[in-house]
């Protein structure tokens, strides 16, 4: 009933929330469009998972932990619930019966309690945010920069995970970036950031960030870690800045003493966009178990030509490997289809979620 008005509902919801409870407005960014979209997708995801309690609790727990960085408190949930139900009632019209209202009230109460409990448990063991100072910055060309930061307090994470980042130039705007290194003794983290059109945070990091600037880190997230692999044979596939978590995973393999065989495929549209190859080749010279192949899809140059899915098909099959994919969503989806077509089981293919990771669960 309300799907045709989904966009209007989220606008109306935030309008009455800020009107009735103006004290919460400073918790949100000035530009609300991304926030409205996230609210809508979170609601849709909850409805999708309503008959899957295990994943529903997992999803809402992630939301609760992630909301700590916004300053969300248990006392805020009744206000949000009041305005959310009022918004649904307004746009559902006669379909908003007493029975439906009772069901949504109960559902929201359950969701809120899961989020609050997850946040409280998280608060007992770690901070909500980690201030971190930029200690190194290097341009990689084609709008890509490597930003290395040192958190002010210890930051625990696993190779392959991603982190939400807030810059001082765009308060309350958080964007997700994968860490490009396995945990280091000095505690520093490196991010590979590409400036995207209209991307306020990415452009600030690539073109404005300098040594000495302080950014904020949210908690580490993601399940694309080495411990999910069952096979000794590993295949890593990276497109563009998707190299970041793949590089971290390969460093972690080295930290653990190496694998029987690790294959890395790098891809880009042109040779100029194929960054990081030299670093990975030097890594392969140090570790006999690592082999590297690089391919370009839109330019005739010496070497392998074709998209990463095409190249994977040529050099496969990979059904005896655990596969880690990272890069543009279209590449990951296409590579996943190619791998499954040639016999790789789906549960052996690992990749990060697309878009806003906190709004994802299996």
C-alpha cells in the first residue's frame, strides 16, 4: 500500500521528527537525501527478514552498533518509533487498521530493543569512534590516493574488513573504505580512496586531506576475512581500488606463513588505471606461493586483454579454490556468475556487500 509513496514517507518522517523533537536534528548531516534512502532500505530489509529471526537479529544488531557513532541513545528510540508509525499511518490510509498498527508497534519495539541491547554490549568493550591522525598521503594518479592514519587509541580489526570514515570537512557524513593492510605493529591503517563524481567525502580525502589532519573511524565491519576460507588454494580478484582489502588479505596470508598457492588477478579498463601492480609484483618476488596476472579491458597493450570475468574463465576452473572478489559491483556480480557457471560453489565465493554495508545481511 505504501510502496508508491516510499520517497514521500521518508521526507515526511524526518520532517515531523525534527519538528516534534528538534534536539535530534544536530545528530544528522545537513544534506538528508542519503539518510532518507538508508532509512527506506533499512525498513525494506527488515520486512524482507521478518520470517528469518537469526538474520533479522544480526541485521538489527549491526544497525544498533553502527548507530553509536551518531550519538544515538536508548531514549531516542521512542521518538523515532512514534514518528515512523505516524508516517506509515498517514500514507497507508484506511489500510492502517488497528491490527496492522498493533503489529508494527510490536515489531518496532522488538527491533529497537535488539538495537539498544547490541549498542550497550558494544559500549562495554570499545568506543563508538576512534580519532585518527593522517600520517602519510601519496597520490596514485587517476584520482586515487593512499591515506595512512594512526588511531589515537588501539584499533582492532581483521584483514579484509572495512571501516566507516568521517572527515572534518563534512561532519556527520560517513563513508565506508576497506583497510589496505593487515594489522601492523605501529597500529597504522592505510586506505585506498578514489575521488568519485559528487562524492564529498572521497574528494575531500583525495584532494584536501594532509598530514596532521584528524578524521574519525567507526568500528570495523565485514566478514570477508581469511578465516572464512576452507581451502588451501586461494583466488583473489581485484578491480580498481578493490585491491585494498585483497592486499590486506595477502599480507595476512604471509603473516600466517603462506598457503599452498595463491592466485591474484588484477583488472582495469586501461593500463593507466591499473594501479598497484608493481607493489604486488614485489610481494610475489618475496613469496613463492603468490602468482599475479593483470588484465585491461578497453586498451590494446602488451599482456592479457579482457574483463576480469573473461580472464577468470580462460585461466580456470576454480572449483577447488576459495575466491575473494573486490571491486566495482558490476565486476563482482559478473565474476561471481562466471565462477559459478564453471563450477565454483557459491559458499566458496566471498565479497563485501554493495552500497551501504551496514544495511546488508546474508
